[in-house]
C-alpha cells in the first residue's frame, strides 16, 4: 500500500520514481518496487502505459476503494467479519486522545440518529 500511496500522490510514476519517493532509510530495491507495482496492476488498482523503455503507472481506482477492500479483507480474516472486536482492539491497544474520543462519540451519535431515522 505504501507504493500505491506514492503513485496516488505523484499521480503517475515509473518504478524509478516510486523508488525515489520512498522515505529515506526505507530499504527496498528496484526489483521489489517493480514487483509491488505489477501486483497492484494485476489487482486492478493501477494501470500502466509504456513510455519509451519505461512503464508509467497511474491509479485506476481511488484510494478509498482500495482501503475499503483491504479493511474488509483484514476484518474478515482476523475478526471473522466482525467490526466491533477490531474497534475495541484499536481503542484499547492504540488508545485515543481526548479529541479523538469526542470525535468518536459524535460519530456514534450520528450513526444512532441515522439508524433511528431509517426505522
């Protein structure tokens, strides 16, 4: 996903450009970045066009779609599709700052109001 984010940020990138955009100290070689880009293309997240001797990769889907699919797969495999255990784990293990807690309460109130309106 780190490589996908780089392509989204740059809007288009060759293997070399993606490699150079990695954070300093990130020990990934050219071939590994190339493999990641090919896998992202095979999954349908990126598309590529030949420009001279290089392939230029661009996003085929929006980041939100990839995040949605990745989280769904993660929750399915780790938590049997149940979201509450994931949320509980994140809150207990990662903690929340007071502003985060207020935002979470607000989100829960909104969700509750939406569900009440649907009934």
